[in-house]
């Protein structure tokens, strides 16, 4: 039997501690590398931040996703979503496997909250066609999330073959748990934690998680394991807990 595909999803809070008092990006990188994941879905990644570079000692000269990738994840893609005078941030996907193509799509629901959908196609061994991997960070308000889920659905119907393996991961901000049934009924997706454990992962706030904001949805995979990463080491790195899963292709 082929080894499972190991994935992780994490909102890294721009590599800063709570209240942005100190840089924790180096510990974020070390912790993620320790997971030995094949594909990592990241949200709130700082592509550039001039103020941070001046304020914090040890701020990397390269974009955060490249710094985290290091020599472990050979391919990566970054979607610039929120742009401001002193920098920009967005979503990123890091991969051990070649990224064949990628596109970042603006799904902002209003001018005051920039959001994006990063869609990659990956050449993964033992899969008979490219894996579609989508990383996203949805709106804070429910009406915005509804619009964005419709945009996500339309893109999947248009760009992803029905029999292609698909993973969608990120910060859904869906504390009222309204998106899951639509994605299951309309697109045949299943949420990893709900399927494996009977409920969504509680991932926010990391110090005492009680809200289920972060999700991993899949199609074409069985679920070997799914974990939320709690504990002292993780809770000081971001306001979100990281999610991991091991997936086995169904065909």
C-alpha cells in the first residue's frame, strides 16, 4: 500500500505573537518542518512588510513562505491578497511535489476586507492525474462567506474534473458551521475532522479553542488520521491551532 499523503493547514498570524509583540516565525518554521508534511496550506502569510523588517530583529529578508519552505518544500505558490503601503499578505501552498500551475483569485466580498483563493495543480506520485489544492481565507461576515463559497463552487465545477483528487484547506471563519452541508451536497466534498471524529476541529483561539474556524475538505481521498495541534509549543505561535491529516487516495 502506498504511504498516505500528509497535509497541514495553518493560519500563521503573519509570523507574529499575540498582539504582535514579537516575531515567532522561526519557531513556526521549525514546528511545521517537524510535521514532515507533504503539502502545507498557509494563511496570513506576509509576503513583504517594511515595518516588520525595521521593528523586529531576525525578520527574514525573503517572503515568509519562502523562509518557511527552506529546503524541505521545493515548490511553493503565494497569492497576494491584502496590499498596503508598507507590504502585503495572503495565502501560500508549500509542496514537496511539483506545482504544475497555479492561480490566485480575488474573492473579496467588499473593499475593506481583501480575500483570495489560491488554486494549485500538483504532480503527486501514485495519483493518475494532477491533485487540485485550494488554500483560502474566507470573510468575517456570513454574507461575504456565502458569496465566496459560491465563487469557490463555480470554480471547482469549471476547473476541476469530477474524478480529480481535490483538497481545500484554510481559515473558513465559519463558526456557525453553515458551509459544510452545501459543499457536501453540491460538490461531494467531505470535511476531514467531521468525517473522522464526528465534528469539526476546534481551532480558535489557540490558547483555549472553542470555535471551529479552520477546515480541510477533500474529494477522492480516504482519511487515515486527523489531528489538531494543541499544547504549549503551538499555542504561543498563532491565534489559530494548526490542523494535520493523512489521506489515502481512493483510486
